[in-house]
């Protein structure tokens, strides 16, 4: 490995899940894809194939070949901060109903 290689964080876990060794905790992951520009972020329930959408609701995450543009718009956040804010609202029961 080259000393000049750059390392980038791609996954974050909640401190409370780490401290209590919670299995199936919530993670935020950074993504890049040929289906959209730049980086996006997802909120996942580990091990469940469920992701949080922008309305603060959990939904099934299909395999990549079955994801469409609407899925990426609903379930990929433009920033890590947006992902965290939506998760906080969801945990407080403040999901947006549309």
C-alpha cells in the first residue's frame, strides 16, 4: 500500500450502539454511484436490508440492479447531516406523512 493513499470514512455507527454492543444498530453509509452525481448517504438498520427514506420511514432496500431513480431520490441523502437529522426526527416519531 502506498503511503500516499488517501483513506476516507464510509460508515458511521451511533456511539450508543457501540457502547452497548447492540447488534442490528443504525449506521450511516457514504455512497457514490454511476446513477447520481457526487456522494450520497444512507441510513441503515444493520442486517435488516432496511433503509430510512427522506420522510423518516423505513423501507426495504432492493439489490442494486432493482433500484430505480425514485429509490435513490427517496433513500439517499445529499449530506450526512441530512441523514442524521432525518434519523433523529424518526426516532422522536416525527416522520413526515406525504
